[in-house]
C-alpha cells in the first residue's frame, strides 16, 4: 500500500507500506538553496549507527577530507539518526559547511498524537534538506525492473509533476543492500533508465529530465566510478561505506577514480 499526503508546507510524504526496491529521498527544504537539476548527489545513510557526538565528529572529518572543488562537483549529504540531527545542524551552520543533511524517515502527519513519530515540518525546522521515505531494511524482494516500475507508479501516483521533478529516487536491488554484492554498472543504468522513461511517460519529459536517480547497494570506492559513468545515474545512496569519512570522501571524489 502507498500513502501520499501533502502537508501544509506542500511537503509530499510518500511511504511504501510493503517491501520495496524504490526508495525516495525527497527535498523538504522550505527555505534556502535548491541544487541545480541533476547535480550529482552522494548521500550517506548512516542507519542506526553512532551517537550525536560521533555524528558530529564524522561530519567534521568528512568536511576536512573534501575540498571546495569536490563540493563544486557533487552535493554531499549525510542521513544520521534523528538524535544526531541537532548536533549536525549546529556544526554545519556554525562552520558554514557545504554538507547537506537529512533524516531517515518521517511521519505522514504534520503533528498530533503520534507517539514516536517525527514530522516533515520538524525536520525542516532542523534544516534537513532530505529525508528517506520508504527505506525498509527488510523488504519483499522484487526480481526485475517491472516490479520496480510498479512500485514507482504507486509511490508517485497523485504527486504533481513539479514535486516529482524535485525528488531523488534511489534504485536499490534488495540483494545488494549491505551484502557486499553490487549491481553491474550496466544493470544500474538499465534500472535508472527504465525509471526515467516511466517518469517521462507519466509526468512528462521535462520532469524526467530533472529528477535525480541514485544507485544504492554496497557502493564502495572500488565500484563507484563505473556506476557514476552511466548516463542515467545521478549519484549514490551509500550505507556501510559512508560510516568511514575517508572512504565516503573518496566515493564523493569518484571522478578521480578509474572507471575500468
Ligand atoms: C542502504 O541501506 O541504503 C545501502 C545502500 O546500504 P549499503 O551501502 O551498506 O549496501
């Protein structure tokens, strides 16, 4: 089942209530800059790793490992646990870092009696630029691109084209998440291209040309370059390898790595 809810801030909430291969990372920034269309995005999903002090230290390490040129070439984002967001915000704002940050989930509600939930407006107040929606660690496994496209249609049904254009969609083969097994660059391209074509059919070519599509699933320094060389892959959702600031920085500098 898919629920799509527009909040007061026109923040669209897309949640998949069943297993999925498609994860949407959505731009929820209410104020401030938006990145240009299809600017590469390298997003680190830290899952339930580290406390707030470790998160701040990780962001400091990442910021010092990356140069101004690196930030000119790619947008870098981290998605720490909720408890680290305020610490990361204080650091990023105080040191004027060019690292974006976001959360790993959000409530479909703006506020109310929903114990344990965190809303889009709360995250926006904390300066979150992104939030993961629909990322389940335990998924029903779909075997092919058609399954993924079915999920995509369900997720985006009723979402207006301008909102779709600002989404980031991550294609993550379930067998590749946290396993060390990575899709081939060709397979990542096939899926990304199919997702873009489907968006073009449903929401128009302009929207399809703007939406960023990431590959996720065991991305490492050793495999990122050929994946990023694919024309429809606009970035990566990086789990385990993003927990090491040095490795994540190298992944963000994929342009310097050999494609072969
Ligand atoms: C993820 O869970 O989004 C992910 C891509 O994890 P990993 O890189 O560890 O496979």
